[in-house]
């Protein structure tokens, strides 16, 4: 399980609820969680804020991949 999905799970949020909180589309969150899309820096910030976390706690840095 990736960190974004894990954080969402522990916050007891589904993708739709996270999408509303982060101001994004649910389908975009699905693509990010499955690894088919990389989140932009602004998306990382919005997702982290919606989950009460830091972006670096949810996403690997570019050099760590």
C-alpha cells in the first residue's frame, strides 16, 4: 500500500472525500495512488493538507525513486 492510500485509510476517507477536501478529481487521486500519474507539487501540498500530513511524509522525493 502506498503512503497516500495508507494515510487516507487511517483517516477513514474514501477517494471521493479526499478529492473534495483537496479540491481535486477522484480519478486523479486514483491514478496517483496506483502509480500511473505523478502528483504535481501543488497537488502534493493539497493532498497532504487534506490528510493533516506533510508532503514529504506522503511522497518520495525525485531522487528516492
